C-alpha cells in the first residue's frame, strides 16, 4: 500500500510516501541516471533530451526535456549523501531561478519497506508557483513508486 501525503507552505513542499522496498533500494534509485531523469521529469510527460550526472558529494546533475513551447532544464548539486538515510541537493529550473531551493530526501525503515519524506525548501511568493512545484513533486514521487518493481539492487554513489 502506498500513501502519498503532501503539506505545502509558502517556503516549502513536504511530501511523504511509503514504499514496499527497503530504504537502500529506494535511495539507490536517486543515483541511477535513467531512473532519476524519469521521475524528476514526470510532470513534464516527456523523455529526457539530455541527462548529465556526477553522483558524488559536490557533484552536479542536469536533466533537460522538451516542453511544447521550450526546453526545461533541472539542475543541481549534491550537498549531502548519507546512504541510505539522507540525500540533500540544490535544485534550479531554467526560467524559475527565483524558485531555486534545497531538496532533502530522508528514508526510514518501516516494517519491510520504508517511508520517504521529501522536503523542498524554496522562497516562492506566488501560490501558482508553489502549486506548480507541489504538483511536480507529487508526479515525481508517484512515478518513482511506479518504478518500484524495477529499482536497482545497488548503485554507485
């Protein structure tokens, strides 16, 4: 059973979702380029045009997809990597630099599965922008849940 709960505020987007897999398997999915690009771009409903990853502390990533009117690029830097409990990275979307922020992903064992808590801290004044970010993360985590049966056994981080 998966439960997705979201708690948006002016400065953050906070989502919780349960997985049937242990924390390490879900954590490792964030370091598989195809998997990461797939769920990060879930709200775009478009495949990645370009994906670059340097999955290490201080490393950077970039994922680009084509929208009907433009190309969107999501990029960031890995700020903390504590496998399998915690991942922190910066995140910026091209054209929305004011909405840049810090994303924290925390995983905790829950029976034979785990609970993922995602917190995206940002400073978005307009409720439409906050709603867009909340919908994007909701789509991303639902896509990640859909990928659950195919999640990797172990990734290099």
